[in-house]
């Protein structure tokens, strides 16, 4: 921890890991997403470990959930992205992958939010784009977030980059961030490490820091 110009500057995960400085963000742990990964249940368990430690120690917990707009109500970028992901050439063939209220849209039962926890729906990859997450964290005076969930190469990297630009210290929990494509996820980790501004830790070490008294 360094101080200058009247500011206290957290530099490490240990510096940031206090309930008044850090929140836990559980990213897109939905039935239809977890089921696509061979190690999906492993990521669920790691997220549970982190959430339990956060709850016991007074850390705020936020969740994101990806939502599909019905194709007839979707815009140009939403249709273009869906066409690419669904590998179709005709926008009329696009189907909503995660419509609100559908079974695949729901968070996995093990990660059902508690009464003091919040879920933000999104239609973007960054958890900050078009959601109240930034407002909620700033209103709490929180300047760091630990992120876990799925998928590293699709949504967690954009969230971390966006968080850095907004002035946060993002912390990726390496063994709690699942990936659909291992090589792409490795590239994401390498690019973020090169760029700087974020930190990485594993579940056991972060839980231990959360459990400090």
C-alpha cells in the first residue's frame, strides 16, 4: 500500500481484500453456460467457495446474467453477434439463446443469490456496459472487485479491461474462471498480464485473505 497526494493506493490483492474495498463478482454462472463446459461443475464449486467466504466476512456479492433480446426486437449489433455465435448467414435464422425466464437463462441453483445479493442482467460482454454495476460499486466506495465465473475469453477479459478503464483494481481468480476455449483463455490471461492494471490469485489464497480477522 502506498500513499501520495492524500491518496491511499492499493497495489496488491492483499491491500484490496477488505469488505470496504472489494466486492465479489460472479460472472454468468447460468445453467445454459455452465453446461457447455466439461469442467463447469469445478467452476461452480470454486465460485461457491468464494461466495461462502465473502458472505461470512461481509464482502458484497454481485452476479451477472446474460440475457438474449428476442430477435424481432434486437438491433444490428445484437443480430450480427448472434449470427456469428450461432454460425448462420441469415438474421431470420437467429434464435434467442438465453431468453428471460428460460431454464438456460437461470443461475445454477447452487449459486442462487441471497437476500442481500444482487443480479444484474446484461446483453453485452462487459459486466459494466449497460448495467448499474459501476454505480453500485462506486456508491459503496468500493475500488476493487474479484471476478469468477464463465467465460474468461469471452466476457471476463472485457469486464476486467473495462474495469481498469473505470479506475478499479480487478482481481481474476485463476482457477475459478472457466473457459470454453483453453488457448483463447491463455491468450486473455497473457494479454492482461502484459497490459497491467489487474491482479491474479487462486481460490484458496483469496478465501484465506477474505477470512483474515
